[in-house]
């Protein structure tokens, strides 16, 4: 699986504090493969995987502004074993205002 990459957004950071980490994965990947891939990449134990297929958005491109559709993709949300974290999602403690 070459396309595994973390999704870094405000919502994903909030979910990461609660133990759910979001990744964009290959559209054909299965939950077992996702768990093995993420476990190998980040040296963690994946306990649960949830997936959702996302339809590609339409966008305008080129000189004539032709409408094209981006590729469909799959989003995976993984829960790790207790006490484990992924450093990319760790933004530290926010200061209270």
C-alpha cells in the first residue's frame, strides 16, 4: 500500500486526542491490510479499524476551466492499543484562554 498518509485537520486532531487517528489509504485496501501497514509504519498496535469510501470532488482546471473529477479515495480511522500514540498527531497541550 503506497498511498497511506495521515490526514491532518482540526477535526482529525480533536479525534486523535480521543484515540482515533485518520489516514487516507488506497481505495482497494482491506481493514486487515490497513492495520498491518499502520502498525509497521509507526510501530504501534492497531486495535480497531473503521473505513469509509469518499467520492472525488469536481474541480475546474486548465485554460478553459474544464470540469474534471478527482479520484475516489478511502479514509481509515484507527484506534491504537492503550497508552500508544502517533507522533505526527501530537500537537502538545493547548493553552487555555
